């Protein structure tokens, strides 16, 4: 049997001074073999990234590392700088989460792709340009010869990540470490990146360690899974066994808490509480304060369980692993929520909204064109309803939301709120209208003032509108904290003292302070772990039911959208291309772009994932400053005809369904049928199995 590429034994990592060491990784053991994908999953702070950095010898000198990491014959722990340099140049490729910070902004991408190989003498400078072009071509970057001479800012996010994959695999390393490589990407770009990574791995035979919190991605590409919590691996085994029969309550709870694109409006089951602080780990099992099995058991509170065999190839660190299926999952109740009570009274009407940004050039900065960020969007949000805007980055979702709030000036069209046009309101009129509309931003970290207490942050809208005392002052702030599930004892704290999920709850409390009727939520759960994400989604649904709120929900996570929406509108290049009720759109989408988005969204079930048809969109979103003629989507469409290249399709009702679609060839995908091709090349690819 072929031996492991990487063997880790007893890995322990601690940070801090000699007097107070904080354990971040606590006794981790695992092996990775050639041609294998090991996914390490868990919430933020579980020790996933620190483990990867330890494997590659990239931890700072202040970290105390113990145990053994054997990679390619090199013992990483205790190795000198030159040995580590050679090991990283020949044995390991690292793909970081943010390709923007990985790539040097002042060097051409082609040079950076081959820079490591030239530095280690494995490639001559004369041969480097041709090799860079070859590598970019291998990761499906169009026009690799021209792109090699461009800079990172001239690449889209997906192209940058594919360039980083080319860089990591340039020297055909034995091990690839990928730390959240698709977290910030749209589902279609994520599908492209994962497809490229899987193909390159198959070609090189490399072992891959993929760190992620997206269990749908794990189900798609993993062979084995290691679940980390509190700095330890609490469960590990083949991906099919982990998903079919988890044997640790934490794994079962993770699987229960994630929204799924293949389910309806079933309420999510979040994990109670917060992940533990490494500096204050609970006694006994670190998970017992959040565990439905061990919360009240003395053994779980006092004795830390060791990782032990619970199947032929499955291991669990739980005293009661045999009870996980019977208790851990069943104890989390599910309930169906009915949204039939929504009144069909329009609260927000967006009518042919346009937002164009001028493009200026030359010394005189003359306007030479315009970027059509939003180009004729019409949408209605009824009282008590959730309407979601979905699409790839750059399609105009956020610009639409900000134009509604008056944060960006509209170029054309109209916006009516509660029957009144608010597009051209003056400053005073807009402020009055905003009392009824509030915006919740994607990043809870940057949306809160770090120098104010959270009580002052939540009270700020009341003071701006001069109604602090009228609304009850401090008692109103305390009431808002109760409403969003935060303790009143936290009112005097500062944002830095809160977790990401708590910060988002504070943002929601601030938005509710003025008793608005409409909330515009811009990717409100994108930056959160799946368990915290479930808590926020449930909170939003509860608040909507109790307060009668309307939501304009902006997102690219189609699983989240399915759980929270009543209607869904799909945007592409500044226009809505399909709109329907949630169930109609998810079960029988008619536009090829919507069908591509839905097929690209991963399902956290390996058995289902391998049977699904996958449409991997080719190419990038066109430049909104010079969109294609005819249908904007036709250059990437698997149904496109000559008519699509010249004639913009009308946005009209599809047959007698509740769906409206802008496509000359609208219609659901035939069950098991072939997808039409254009020019002999189809955008459809079958799902690549992980095994």
C-alpha cells in the first residue's frame, strides 16, 4: 500500500507568553494519501487554519508547536529555515482564502505563477513566460497569452483564484493545502474553481487538504472528512459515512443547521450557544455545554473523550457516540412555517430603475461611456413579504438596494414606498422616509462604530431623528436587545467584545430601533459560520412574523434564499432575467442562467450530489460598460441561438405559471434530457465524482 504524503501525530499549537499559553490545536492526528481529498471542517476558531499553517511551517515564531509533522521525508517541526523553504518550494502548494492578498498587485500574474519555480531553480527565466501561459491555460483562463502580462486588478475574483491554483500546482507538489478557497466566490465561480482544482489534482496525483465550513463543498469533492472543535478532531471518516451516519453530536448538529437548496421552508436547527474561547475551554468535553446529549451528564462535564473507532473506518471523540443518531438529531425539533397570510399590498415598487455610472477618460476627464450597473429593474415587495435578489457578483443586486435607500442616486426610473415616490426627495424628505426603511450590511465588523458602546450604537438612530426620549430611551434599547436575543448585561460593551453573530444581531437591533416597515438585507449571513447563520435566519423569520416586516433580501447563497424567501428575482448584468414564487423558481426554473445557478449550488449530501446534473458556466460576466448585443447572457448560454445575439428578449410571463422570464427559449430542463449546445460546445458538464 502506498504510504501517506503527510503524517501528523500529536500536533499541539499554543500562542501567548511563556506564563500563559493558549492552546489552539490540541493533539491532532491524521494522514493524507496521494490522490486523496481530506476536508477539515468546523466553526471559526476550531483550529483548522492553524493546523494547515503548522503543516506548511508558516506559523509565527511566537507559536509553540509540538508533536510530529512528516511531509515528503521532512520533519516540519524543528526544521531550519532553508529546509522549510525547500519543502515549500517542492512538496507543498498553498491556496489561501483571499486571492487578492495572495497576489502581488505590482507584478504581472504570469510572472507570479512561475516565480516560485524560478526561485528554486526548477525553471529557467527564459522558459518561464511560456510555462506561465501553459499553466493559465490549464486552469481555464481565456486568452492566457494576453492575461499573463496583466495585473491582479485586471482579473475577476474567480480568475484570481484560478491563477492562485495554477501557482500552487506549478511545481506538481505532493500536497495542496487549500484554506477556504471558495468562501468569497459566487456559486457559479465556485463550481468553476472546484472543477479546475479537481482536474488538476487528478492530473498530478497530489494529496489535497481542503479547509472549509461549506458542507455542500465537502459533499462534492471530499474522500474523507475530519471535523474539528475546540482545537481537536472530534470525528473523522469517509465522506459518505460522515454524512449518512454522523457519530458525534457536533457533526450531527452542523448537518442539521445548514440550509439546503433541496428542501423547502423547514425551520433551521441552529447549534445553541457560541464556539468556545481557546483561552477558556470548558472542562471535560469541550462541546458539552452545547450538546443535547452531554449537557447534563457528569462524565461529559469532567472527562475529555478520546478519539476512538466507531466503525470500520470511522472514529469519534464522544462518550455516547452510539446515541448521536437517536438523540442528537431527534432532539432538534423541526417545524414548517406557513407564509400564506401575506397581504398583497405593495409596500415598495421599483419601476424601471436605472443606475448608470459615467466612465471618464483623458486629461479633461470627459465622459466617454457609462457602466450600466442597474439597467431597467422593476420589482414589487408586498407588506409582510420577503423578496430575494440573487445573482453573481457585479450583477447589480447591492446597487439596487442602495439606490432604494437613497445611498446611490438613481439615473432613471422611479421608486415608490408606501405609495410615495422617494427617488427625488430632498434631504429632509429622504430622512423621514428612511424611518420606515433600514439597511443591514453584509459585514457586521465594519458596520459598527468601534469607539461607541453597543447601547449608543443602537440608540444612534433614535437620537438622529430626535425621538430618543419619545421612544422610551434606555428601556427601548434594552427591549431591542431582548428582541434580538442578546443579554441586557452586554449594553455597556464595545463591538470588539462580541462574536460575528452577535455583531450582526446588534446591527439588526439598530435597524429595528425606528420601528421600520422594510428592511434591506445585503448578504446579512455571508460572513457567518453555518451554525450562527442558522440562528440569524431564524431570528429574521421570527421578527418578520412578530412585527410584520417586509424584507428585500440580497444574496448569492441560493440555499439561504430558499429558506427565507416568498418570491425570488434573478439578476444578470443589471437586469432581472427571471422572477417567480420561491417554489416555482426552485422546482421549475425557466431561464438558462437561473438553471445554471441552481445546478452550481452544492447539496450537503454526497449521494445526491453525485447524481445531480451540473451546468458549469463558461467565461466571465461581460463588462457592464460594453454589454453584448441582444440578450446579455447569450455568450455564456447553452441554449443561445442566432436570434439571441441580436434581439433582446422581453420580460414576460411564462405560459400560465407565476414565472416571468426574459428568454427567447425559456422552459424547464427536461428530466434526463440533453442540454442544447451552441457552436458544438456545451456549457453543461456532468458532476465530477469525488471518488
